């Protein structure tokens, strides 16, 4: 992305005194926007758990639980 300077250009902005100050009664120039600023795009803001990570976590939990059960059965024999 290219960087855009958000500051107004004093030599091209009307209503500014030398040095960039605004005289009494004048409205200051509006802020310019920065294309890099602001919230992310809506498609990048996903909420909740995706199916694949949740499935992998549950699979690991089941395998660990099965290991504990197998260990307990092996101790009884």
C-alpha cells in the first residue's frame, strides 16, 4: 500500500493564516482520511469457532480420555 499524507497542504488550503493557524471565525479544514486506518473488512471479522479447529480439539480430547481409560484398565489387569 502506498502511504498518503493525511495533513492538508497549507499553501493550497483556503482560510489559513501564514504558519497554518486558523483565524477567528473560520472553520478549520476537515481531516483527510487515511486508507490504512479504520476497521478491517467485514469478511475478515469472523466470530465463533470454525468447524475444523473445533473438531481437531475434540479429537485430541477424546484420544487423551481413551488413553486414560486404557491405562486404568491396564492397571486393573
